[in-house]
C-alpha cells in the first residue's frame, strides 16, 4: 500500500532490532513484540492534544468562577460567589412565595367558607391531590380505597368522624401516635374468653352486617357484656370513639369469622401518624377538606 | 489442579488447607451462632474438601513432567474461567429476578432472605466481584505469562488467589442473604471478609510482581500496566473504605471509622474508583491483549495507549465527588469532581478510539467473527458510557439525572455493553486455546449469544434512559400554583412499562450468558491435548 512515512522514529527495540511497516496504515511498528502483539509508531493524534487543551481550559474557567480549590482552612470562592445552600433556599423561597398566594387562605379553618369558594377550590384541589398522594396514599391507597388494616376514605364509615374539623384534628395528632394529644383507641385482646365462646362471638359478629345475627342468644349476651360499651348496642357503632360500627361491613381488618377470631385473640391497635410537625397548619386544613370531599364524592364507596 | 503440582507443593497445599480449616473452626467457635459462625463452617468445609482433594492424590497422581517451567501455567486460568461463568449465571439471574420484583413487587416471597434489599447486593456483588473479578484474575494470569514470556512465578499462589477470592465472594453473597451488611454500596461484606480479601489480594499482587520480574521481554506491555493499576489501586480503595471497628471479634458487625460527609466522600471515592480500576482499568488490560490477538492487527498507536493509561489513572482518582452533587459535600469538592470528570473524557475516548482504529484492516473479520464483534461492541460501549459518565457528572445535568433510573441505565451501558462484552470476547478467544482446539464446540452459538447480548443491552439501556429522564422531569415540574405537578407515586406508576422492558432486556442478556456457559462446557469436555502451551521459547529457570 502506501510507502513508509519518513518518520523520524526513536531508537529501535534492542532485542528484535528490526522494524516493519504495516501495509494497511503505512506506519512502522515500534519494534516491540509481545506474543505476536505489535504496536504502530503512529504520531500522537493532534485532536487529542486539542481536546485535552479544551477540557483543561473549561476546567480553569470553572475553577475561576466557582468554589474550587481547598486552601488549608478555606477554599477559593470563585468570582460568581455562588453558595449552593443559599441557592437552594432561594429557589425554595421562590416556589413557596407562589404557593403562599393561595395556601394562606387555608390558615383559617372555616371549612364552609372555603368549600363555598369554588375558584379557590379549583385552584387548590390539584395541589391537595399531590399532597394526598405523597403523604397519605401509601396506606390509604391511590384513590383513597384503603386496604387491610387501613380505612377506606371514600365510604361514609368513620371511626372518629368525617367532617373536615375532625379529620384535621386526626391529621394533626394522629391515632395511637407519639403525640401528647393523640387519639387513643385499642381493641383489647379477649384471649381470656374460652375458645368456644370466642368462636360463637365471632360467628355472631360476622353475621351482624347481614342482619342474620340472633341477638337473643349466648353470643348476643356475650356481646352485650363485653363489646357494646365501645361498639354500641348490637354493634351499631356511631360513638365516634375509634371503635367501628360492626353493622356496616366496613371494618378495616375484615369481618369474616376467621379474622374476627384473630382480632379477639390478639387485639388491634392501629396507628395513624401525627402530621402536625410535618405539614403546615394550612396544608393540614387543605388535606382535611380534600379528604372529606373524597368521602362525599364516593358516598357509600364500599357496600 | 493437583496433577500440576509437585509432591512438595501438594504438601504445602495441605498445610494451607489445614490452616484454612482451622481459621474456619476458630471463627465458628468464636462466634458460636449467627452469620460469622456459618461463614466459619463454610471455611472449615472448604478446608476439609481441599485436604481430601489434595491428600487423596498426594502420592497417587503422577507429578508434572520435568521442564514445566518452560511452559505456561494455564490450569488456574481454566478454573478461573469456570468460576467466571458460574458467577455470571448466579449474579445475572439475581439481577433479572430483582428487576422482575420491581415490576411485580407482589411476587416477593414471604421469607426474609428473599427480600429485595438482600437480593440486590447479591446481584451487584455476584456480577462485579464474582463474574468480573474472576474474569480479571483468570485473564490476567494468561496475559501476564504471554506478554512476559514467563511462567507464573510459582504454582501454589494462583490457587490461593482464586480459591481465596471465591471464598470472599461466597461469604459476601451468603452474608447478604442472612442480613449481614456494612451498608456501604459495593463494599457490603463485613470486616473479617474484608481482612481475608486483603490477604488474598497481597498474594495476587506479589505473584504478579514476581512473574513480571521474571519476564523475558524487555518492555512491559500496556495490558500489564492496566492489570497492575487494577490490583494496586483496588487494594488501596478497599483498605481505606473498609476501615472499621468490629463490635466484637466473634460477631459479623462493625462500625466504620468514617463519619458524616467524610464517610460519604470516602465511600464514593471508593465507589467511583471501583468503576475506574475494577470495571475499567482491568478490562482495558483485557481489551489491549485480546483485541489485537483476535484481529491480528497491531495496536494503532503506541503513544496513545501510554498517554491514555496515565490520563485515566490520574484523572479517575479525583472524580468520585460527582456522586455527591447538591449534597452536604462542600461545593468546591463537587466542582473539582465535575471538572476532572470532563477532562477524563479525553483519555477515555483516546482508549476507545485506539481500540477501534486497531480494527482498521480487520473490518472483514469484525463482520464474520462474532468473537471479535463482541470486542468491537465493547469498545463502542466503552466510548458511549464514558461520554455519558462525563456528561452526567456536570452539575446541572446531574440535577436532572441524579437518583433516577438514568444512573442505572448508565451503569448497565458500562457493565453489560463494555465489561461483559469484552469478557465474552476474551472467553471465546481463550477457551478453545485452553481446550487445545481450533474453535468453540458450537461456533453458531456465539452468534446467538452475540445478538441476544447486544439486543438485551440495547433494550435495557434505552428503557432506563427513558425511565430516568421521565422520572427526573416528573420530580422537578411545578405547576402554576407552586405545587409539584406529579406526586412521587405517579412517577413510580409511570415506570411500569420501562421496568418490564428492563426485565426483558436483562433476561435476554442472561440467556446469552447461559448459552456461553454451555458452549464453554461442551468445548472443555471435547478438549484436545491438555498440555500447557509454550508458543514462544521461555528461558528455562532452574527447575523448581
């Protein structure tokens, strides 16, 4: 192919002593030979030098403009005088200022007035939805449907009450949460009852929603003696003390005889975290009005 | 293995095996229960198995023929390639499984050891250290001997390195399953496993230096520089990042001596240089040997290979801080990491360019030979992922990509496209040689492997690019009310199709690796003469 380049090569490799020219590229080899591997004596590509120079130039400019090199106790600050903490806080402030324009309205929990302001609610609902998804959906479900152990927010069955004021209170202080004003509710274990009694009681409780339960029965008496104080007469609930109505099939753990047996044996003590320290008062009010509207819109969501 | 050792070496081997068994017994007795006791029993079992294996053949098997120092020592390489393929299947299968769990989280079985958090490091350690590490050690023994025209300095230490290293990997992976971890990414193994690796690595380094010192070539080939950088710097990174105080000598728990942002910086100095010196330098050594050998072409530029080597070694060590952009790490450290990452692109592309230009004059072979095509694709993906790496290291770009699946895609462009491809190219070049044959047993299967590997990589990487950019944009978009436009869970739900594609791509890649392992097994079973090669005259050292 092409003739060997008149390339002024450094000294040849002593042991082999000869060079050869690669017919494809026209370069000679360095004379090294490792297990048949040779290397071409290609001159150093100019573009690599340029690229090194350019990237180095970029680096020098960056070092001059930004904080870059440590100098003992301090560092070079850079001509732009940037500080990443300040920049982050500044951007948060900007976004927060936009949000406060309308969110401040929720500082005052006059829920009736807020709900009546259709423009405000149209503006706020998408934000409330994201607030709900980021903080509540993990337990209560993407659409508020709840799950085993977590209440459905779309139905009308509430343990503490579904009006916005009550929901806001629950949000602030939680249930069985490490908060001094938390709501406390516990289903005690009835493991001291005989297993046969528990089985009768479970069958009775499981039959309550369908109306097939015989109240004038040993199990009915057991219920009246042990359960009525919290769950209401014949399990009708409505005391808003954290104990569910047993007549509406909305018990969060399930109401089949097997699950009720489990509940009677070990008890239940569900937890709702307190959000008072994590969300602002306005955000909690926003969420409370959102959640109570989810309930209204999906009235009787679970039959 | 035993047939290649002399009687006295077999005796030393038994002494070493007894020591290993005693070490295991000591660990088990000291810990009494828990992870460390199980690991002690594993070491004891391995020690006993080796005692029986060597002892049973102590006087029965004939000694190696005289004059073995005139031949290369390939038995350790053969064993190392076998372990490479075994770990490839274990590590990649774990990867496909955890990828599937991200799409079907409900499929997680109810046992603790099957949880995502325990299986994910099984995947990373299995592929990086099990697959990659064994491939590096096995090929380094081959390359070192051929380019030095010298036999390995002694017959026992290669086995100490390989068996000891695989014990480390097995300890690490079984420890994760039992819930034992230091919580440092890619350095999860506990303190005694780390100490054990230091011992193994010292033997490896000593063996490498001693063999280089016996070389019959006046110059040290650039591949050896890369392998040496890999061994030396990995030792330094491993020791510094794993400095920890054990809770007690009998427990698999420890506290790192680093704290706060220093801990984070040391971890990512380690983490990124594990990419640099484990997943790049060593595999560049592999590329610089197997690519010219397979293509029959001289390295395109000697000068470029030397400058690239020093450029890569010098720049890489600075760039770990780009993993900590916009964190508590001081801004100045982030700036330095960013600028050095940008400069690093030049020697990286110089290496990739040198490899591709080496193929000038051999493009017909790239077309016809799937083995060489593996290496060509590796060089292309090396160039691609180093460009991507430098790009993602720029702070504003990183603010979009950080914590997203783009990072996962970037890593897999490097590990699937570059690291695994060059390993498969090297394996298909080596295994026929080791088996004393001209070709692999099923030459057509190399094509199937090639296309499933390339297809799998592309599906994986493109899915993750889309996933990552989508996530990054969803997380940073505010609507006009000043509220985030998307909740986090919406961004998770959006990932579903990409996660499904990722699982598919990974499964294709795993399928190729299984074909490769079966092909290698068939090739080794149909082996011709197993006599060690001596393709160049080795100067005879006095008989050992």
